C-alpha cells in the first residue's frame, strides 16, 4: 500500500525546533524536506544543486546576492538556482517544504 503523508504530522515532528528539517518523502534522487523557519538562516550557496522553497504556512524572504529579494507567502514557491548565494529568513514562524537533491546538505556550502 502506498503511504499517505500528512503534513500536519510532519509539523508536529518538527516540534517547534527552527531550522531543523525533517524528511517528508524521497522521489528518485530528490528529497522533500520540511522545516520551521524563524528568523534568519545564514548566507550560503549550493555549488551543484538547485533548491525549491514552497511555503505551507507563514511568509519568508529569500535574500539573494546581486539581485532583488524574493518574498513568498503561503502557497507560493521559488527555485534558487545552483551557485546563487542566498539567505532565507522568515517573517514570523513559517513552515516550508524544500525540494532538493538528496545529496544536498541542509547547511549549504
């Protein structure tokens, strides 16, 4: 039987710990992770991997080097291409799905 994934259960699994992603699902060589974003992360880039951010609850800003920032609200998503230095930050507690290659380390380069 195929598993059904309940995102509310994944929010409970996070347990209110910001910046501590949990795995939601694996698809081929990709992984879907969920994290609670609170405050600002750190500036980083991924040399070989794109990263997709999808906001489930809340609102975030993806700060980008040398280009305008991206603000995402619930139901919106954006892809940060490989090699682009970025720094996600939340505008209040926000739950975000990140679609990325399974080899990607959550902390970036």
